[in-house]
C-alpha cells in the first residue's frame, strides 16, 4: 500500500492542476443594451425588437472571434439588475464599467442605433473595465455601408472594430464572411423572437425564431431560442 502513495499523490496533484490549465484566459466582453436614438420608416415593434436583438447578435459575432469570450445575456442582465440599471437609465462609461466587473468582463460594449427610413447607423462604445475609460467609439461611418439591407455586414464591421480596439488580431476570413452573409430578414425575425420571449409570449417567440431559421437555416442562436420556448 505504501508504494502506491507517491503515485496517488502525483495523480491528485495533476487532477488539482488540470482546472487551472484548462481555464479560459481569453478576455471577456459584455455587450450591454443599445439605445434607439430615433428611428423611422418601420413599425415601432421592429425597432423595439432591435433594441433586444442588436446586442445579442453583436455578442454572438464577438463570441465567434477566437481571442474573445462573450458574457451570456443572462449574466449581463443579472449584473445590470444588481446595479439597478433599468432600460430607462442611460448607460455611461462608469455604469458600463460596474456591469462589466460584476459580470467578470474585461470590456463592456454599449451604444446606440438609428434607422432613418432604411439608412442604418450604429455607434458602439468600447469601455475598458480596468481603467473605466472609453477605449474607442466605433461605427459604420462608411456611407456605402449604411443600408438596412446590409445589417449583418454593418454589425460585422462594428464587431471587427471592437476586436481591433481590444488589441486583438482580425477575425478568420471564413468566420467574417459567414457572419456578413446573414440576411437582414433573419436578424430582425430573431430580434422579434428575443423581444417576445422577454415578454413571456412563447408562441409568438417560437414563430419569430422559426421565421429566422427559414430565412437563414444556419442560425444557431435562433435554433437555441426556438428550443428555449419549446418550439423544437
């Protein structure tokens, strides 16, 4: 029996060390709600849906970068609730820093969007939770990339600029191309699904998620949403 003790001790040491070796050391990023600063040309329900959908879609795009971890929506909401940051309160750099720290994130992203009869603009502030300062403000400032029909390409551009602001290398070309290819119809339907799910209307949420998958079958977030509300 005594001869087995050194081996057992070595095994225990390896077992204890394994979680440390497997720990994900990539910087985490928390995408907070985006404010609608004035949108026209579609029904109000669509713009309300985009307030829920844009952060979720942007978070999913950032999570596809191999050098980042994205904090899940539930953890972000919980951190916001603990700091009493409701939808009506504007999120500044200080409050974004508080939420990021509470959610265990190195960076926070928040901002605004506006859709003026199909001309879509999004502005995102990248906040460094260590310094509490806005690291960069990024947007789709290229006039050739402001059509609502290009929504996926707009969000991918913004996510690429967020990644650059975090000091990380560019996306793999295949990942960037795949994310730019998502149709606007699918993104808006997914956003509606999130909105209805948040309102507790599972039937409408399921129908919206299904429309998103019909428009873009390779949409894992929409499929996950459909499963959450019992539609698949």
